[in-house]
C-alpha cells in the first residue's frame, strides 16, 4: 500500500529551500551545499533548520497514543475523516500531527505528510505507519516553516495545534482547504470539575484564519466515561497537566471512573 514518492517530491530543504532527492538511508537537497538529512530507524526525517524545537514531551505523546487508541475521541476522528472524504484531496498535510493518529486515518484517503516539533511524537507516528504499511511520511518540522513546496497540498489539517495561517496558505493549492479543530466551551469540563473548585469554560480558538473563506463551522458534543486506568493518560495529554498543583492532581486517583463532556469546534476554510 505504501507509495510515498509523491510526498518525497514535495519536500524542500529547510536550510536552502531546494528540492530534496531521497536516496535511502538519506535525503539530500539539490542545492550547491547538498544538505543531507538521514532517515531515523523508525522512518522519519528531521527537517528543522537548526537542532529542532521542543514540541510535546514523550510522556504526553505516549499518553495520547494510548488514549486515542481506545476510541474515546472517535466522534472527532470520524468527522474529520468524513469531511476529508467529501473534499476528495489528492495530498494531505497534517500540521501538528503529534503521534500521527489522525494522519494515519487520513492517509487511507490520500497520501499524507505529518509535521510536528515533537521527536517522540513523530517517532511514534513513523513506527505506526511502518507497522500498518500506510502512505504517510513524517518529519520533525516547525508549522511556521514547513519543509514542503508552495501549492503542494490541497488539504491541510490543523488539530489542536497552532494555526500558521500564512504558511498554510503558502503550501495550499489554489482553492485548497484548511480544516482547523479546537476545544469547544465545555470540552473536558468533567475533568476540570474533578480537579478544580471553580472550573472555567474554554475560550475557543483565538488564532483562526482571517484571509481565508469560512466554508463550514460546526461543534461536536458528547459525554464519555473514562475508565480508571485511562484517567491519568487523559490528564497527561492536556495543558492542565503542567498547571495543576500536586494536591489537585491527587484527586484523580480517588476516582473509579470519570464522566466528562467532550466538545470540538471544527472550522473548514477555503484558500481565497
């Protein structure tokens, strides 16, 4: 099933911007200095201009990999896939792909390129793609300087990651689409009620595109029951993990299960 040649053709050197030629175990740019990037053992490339950024820590990406694998967020995953199928893209870019859960599903529609600054997340993504023989290619890369050619993707997916509007417009084809997903007002309110005395609603995304045409907006809501053994993983994959006191964190260990709302805001844009 795996055919990544069309994805390789769209890669560009993060240092000089020249096209990249893949000659495993390396990818070498065609510029005068022939910058070289080696494939990792799991199959991803590090295409950052410097030594790479930070991104999510291994603890968070491992937790998210386990949690998403149990289908708690299937509502969101299925809708993202449905919207992608409706658009019939030829090439998909998952900007801020993390451990590649959504990229993997999207690659069954069209070849998909996943970019993220988290090396641990990208490593997991590449391993999963190799195991399932998926047409997905992953790279450690910044969303604000994507190592791909102009107008090379007709769908960019941006799930719970920073929205780099100018860069997304650069890499999208004419009339290409951008799907942005963020937390709805009541998302994980049950978790926040278990942790805090005065939980607040989520403010919504503040980095939505302003130069693109909004085609569709919708909110998905549901209530899920999280098993005791999965509560810590859910917590570890949220921004609350590093903002919560040890005293409040310990409240979760007393729960036999957690009932919580989930809410996802979806915004579909078209390049103007």
